[in-house]
C-alpha cells in the first residue's frame, strides 16, 4: 500500500490527469468517485476492470476494511491501493465533497467503436432494447439517460461520436452504476446505424417536434423500435431526421417550451418499457 502526502507527487499528478478527456484517452483509465460506485465496480462481473483504488487519509481506516472485504487483503497490501493526504485527495477528486474513495477503472473494451454500424453488427442485438443518442454533450444528461435506460430494461446504447464520453467522471457519477449494466457502441457515421436498424426490421423515430411529427401515444411503440434523442439545444439535424421512419414528440403544456433531454428520454424509455408487457 502506498501513502502519498504531496499534491505534486507523480502519483497525485497522474491521478488528477484522469479528470480530463486527454488524460483518460492517454492512459486508458477512468475514475468512479464514491462508495456506491466502488461497490458496483467490485462486483465479480466488474472487478477485473479495476486498476487501483485511491483513498483519502481521513477515510482510509473505514475503506481499507471494505476494500479488503470485497477485493481481498492482497489488493490492500499491494501498491494498487493508494492513500492520499487530504490536500492531495482534493486535487484528484472531481467532487466538491468527496467521500474519500475513488475507483480507477480500465476503459479498454468498455465500449465498442465503429466507423459505420452495418446490419450484421446489429444481429447480435436481436431482441434487445436499444436507445440511441445523437450529439448529447452534457455529461449529467448522458449519465441520467444511462440510469433510466437500465431502470427500464434497456441493455444497449448507440451514441454518435460527438456525444460526451461515457467515462467522463460526471457521466459515471450521474449514471449511479448504470455504466456497468449496459453495452455502449459509438459510431462516427450515425446515419449508417439508422439505415442498418431499419434494414434489420426496426422502426427508428427522431424525438423532436417538427412538421409531421406524431405524438408518442399515436405511434404504437414496440420493443424493437429505436428512439433517437438529440442535443438539448440544437436538436436533431434534418439529415438525420430524414433517415428515420418519422419524428415523435411528447405533448406538454403550452406554458413550457420544452423538456430537459434526460427527462424526455426517460419518458420515452418508460413508455417503450411497457410494450410487450
């Protein structure tokens, strides 16, 4: 077990770098801050993804016993468990009030990346519910959508390559462990996914209010259908909408202009979760 006191120690600098996209891409690692996310990470099906554990000095007594219980005494005794002084821990945590435990995880194979998604790529997803996101850049929104998707029985998520990365600390935090329960596929040519999904017999709907859009209650949404959720501010580009079967919207009061992207996505997912029940 290592003990680090300085904010300028190489291990502290390395740990702090994982808060940035560049740091995560260069190291192939990302962080999950807090006890709940540690417990999710330490489950047998996820534990192999753990690279190391960071603890604050003030919380180390409590968490060392927890790490030993869930990962084994040998993990605690190795240099994969690091205890930081309070000033150093504050530097490496992305939380304003950190709980004192950060799990460092391997991002390799955490999600699959495609230039194009072809029909054959979707064959392995037959019978699985898919949610698709285009240009969702707010990490809190993405995390909240992941959390809702898991809650409503969705097992796969397809993201355009300009979405915020799933391993962003704020995304991981907002998902509340959901990132461990869903498969992620990122695609550069998002249109290829829509075309392939339709070729595979799935209907694809753009979640938006534009001319010709239908209210959600009228489309008879099914388990194999795919709803595309777009950027909260810019919406879904017309060239992407044109590839879909049609556009669909959730009727709301005239007193409100729109719904938050995560809230809208949750309503769509909840409605689809009832299909086939």
